[in-house]
C-alpha cells in the first residue's frame, strides 16, 4: 500500500501557481500605474497651460486698468486753471500742493507734480515731506523733454529722489504764449505685484529691450531676458546710473513651458500698448508640483486598485478565521476590561472613603484648633474679666452692708433701694459671665444673620479689661446697621484675635490707639482694624498667614491661620492691608452681606 501524499507536498504546486499569478498581477498593475501616471501628467500640463492662459487676460486688464486710470490725470490737470496760474504767475502753490495730494490719495497715484519750463518742480503732492519733489530739477528726464516737445510722454524709470521705480505719465500745460510746463503722474505697481504674488503666478512686464520692469519676483526687476544691444542706452533710459543690467534669460523647455529658478512653469504672454507703451506681459505658473501630484495620484490609485483586487481573494479566504480570532480576542479583552474596571472602581471607592475621612479629620482638627484658640484667648483675658467682676462684687458687699443697717433701723425704703442696686450689679456680672460662657463654647457650624456692630461690641466687651489696663483709645467709625452671614461666636473669635494682636503690638507705645471701621458694599461688608504700633516688617508679611509663624515672644502662631480659615468658611476673606506710609498694621475682614 502506497503512503499517502503529505498535505504540504500536494499543496506545493498550488502555492507556486498562486505566487506566479500574484507576481504577474503585480507586474501588470505596475505597468498600468506607469501608463496612468504619464497620461495624468500630460493632462495636468495641458490644464496648467489653460489656467495660465485664462489668467493672462485678467492680469493684463489689471495692469492696463492701473495705467488707464492714471493716464487721464495729467491730461485733466494740464487744463486746470490753478495749475496754469501756478506755472504762469507762481500764485497759489501751497493750495495746489494740497489739491495734488488729495487727487493722489483719491486716484491711488504715487506722486503728482508740476514742472516748470526750466525743468524744476514747483508743486507736488508730497510737498513738505523729506522726499518732496518740489525744487528738484527734472529737465534731463525723457518724460519731461518729450512732453514739452510732443505734448505727452510715458517713461518707466528709477526715481531720482525716491529711489523707487515707477511709470511716469506726463502731459504738457499750454499757455497763451506757448508751453508753461508739464504735469507728471508717477504710478507704482506695488499693489498689483503683491496681488500677482498672492495668486502664485510669476508675472514679468518686459519693455521692448527685454528688460523686466514690473514683476511679482523682485529679484528679477531690471534684469534682461536677452542680450541688450546697447546696455548704456538702456541704463540711461531707465535712469539706473552705473548699475548693471544683468542678463537672466528664460530657459524655454518646450512649447509654452520654461524653466525659472530650476522649476518648470507653464507660460502665456501678451502685449500692453496703452498710453503709447510697448510692453509685454508674461505669466508663468509652476507646474512641476501639479504634474507630479497628478502622476502620483494616478499611479497610486491604479496601484491601490490592483492591490485591492489581488488582496481581495486572500482576504476573503482568511476572513472567517480572522473573524473568529477577533471575536475570541474581543471576548478576552472585554473580560479583562471588566476586571480592571471593577478593580479600579473598588480603588476609587477606597480613595473616596479615605479622602472623606481625611476631610472629616481635618475639619475636626480645625474645630479643635479654633476651640483651643478661643480657650487661649480666654486665658489671656481672664485677668481683665476678674477685674471686671471684682468691682461689682465689692459694690454688692457695700450695698448689702448698708441695706442691713437700713433694715435694722426700720428704713425699709432705703433697704429696698440697696437691694435693687444689688440686683442691677448681679445683672452686670451675669452679662460678663454669659459672654465668657458663649465664647468658650464650641461655635455652631451653621451660619446665620449676624449684626456687625453686635459682633464688634461682643469682642470689645471680652477685651474691655485689657483695653482699659493698657490705656488704649478705641476709635470707631459711624455705627453700621449692616449684617453678614457668619457664626456669631466664630466671628467674635476672629475679631478678638485681631484686637488682641493689636493690643500686643501697642504694648509700651505712647498714645496707643485702635481704629475700627465698617465699610458696606453691594454684596460685602468689610471690617478694618488698624493700630498705630510698630507695624509688620516685609519678611514677616510673607509668612504671616502660615502656621507656626509668629512675631511674638509667646504663642504658637496659629491665631491668624485659624482666623483666615474661619473667614473662608463664611465665604469671606481676611487679609493684611498693604503699607500706606503710616505707622501700625491694618487688617481687613471681608464677609458676605445679608439684608
């Protein structure tokens, strides 16, 4: 029994045939691509020739339009009575300067000027400027001599005063006894050249000698496209002085095509004969990029189409197996993605819980710091409060002793009066202790409407002993009925901190004084506390609101930090005011206003 043919061996001839067919197909596709590229290149070249030929009439019309627009200006001005009067009598030259300037602006001319019979310009649109033509001698210019002789002239030349090239259109001014002078309009083609450049075309305006005059390629201006018969005469005509006119010939590569600056261009040309000119306008459009792009596009399109056909069969054969592989891979990816999403979700939940816990701990810490700050302040004002209570206690004892004597003597009316006085004194003691009790309690987190003056009075009451002992004068502005959104106890804590700092700064100062001012705005209320102490140095200002930074001998440096946090909890701000050249320090507490 013969051994069966291995699958690999039986498939080998089939694979060789497939490879041969693929090779032949690829060669055919490449041949078609080359043919398509050639045809597309020829069509693109023809299209470029058509495009530049279509652009030539427009470019020529734009050029002749500029010339024709300015050609009538010297003709009209040559008949103007003011021009004749200025030439014949020398009258009204300043007015004529202004008139010429207005006409130049309106018509778009570069310069308009009037030349006397002696060749000297007597009036110009640029009179009074550094480059004024007035007083310049133009008797040697061809446009002047020809206009005097023939009545009108046109010359393209380099300006002797401005140094800028342009077309000079001139017309003779007649007088009763003969010519009085010449009116000249200078036309520059800068704007037209700029439009040509923007269009992507290379434009050359060439005179009868072959010299480039106006052009969208500035480097070609005053170059010759062919050898000049008399270069010296060309330089004189163009007023170029001793400057050479380099010859930069146009390299024609075929009918309608030329090489400029190493690139192939499609071209078109036509005459310009307006105003007696003998010019020729030539347009060039670069075609190498367009032809190459068209050829590449055609070749690539053909190649892609052929390759798609060749690859189609192979793709169809592998489609089902690849689809199954993709489905399996997609299922695995989805499972992995779901696992990662679930894991990440758990991580995010843990992070959120941890962040919430940290925020709660930070909030509790702030509350504990604020409470500690209040208790610290209570310790500082305890001596003053004790003094405040001692006086009423002494008064109670005195009233009680005298009341007992009056009762023993049977004087009930006087005894009742003493006992009533004792009741009033105990009310005073109760108010002081109630203020202390309220200040020592933890402040409620919720906010409510708090009267500004009420809070200021409460803070001053807590510090009244220290204020009186230090001999500090409290100066307050006009009473304010404004109210803010805050917590009563926490607002008093901020004010007590600020007033306590001011009292510390005034220790040992002469004529110590604290000013309290309230300013109302449309949406906010500002409470300013200023002392006349030594002030706060520049270095201390930088770290004033940082924890554990203090300028005092005692204390942790947390009072202003806590006060600033409390102000922000109310939606407000506590800030140190900038120095204004006066003594002391000034703090402003700004809070949201409520009605």
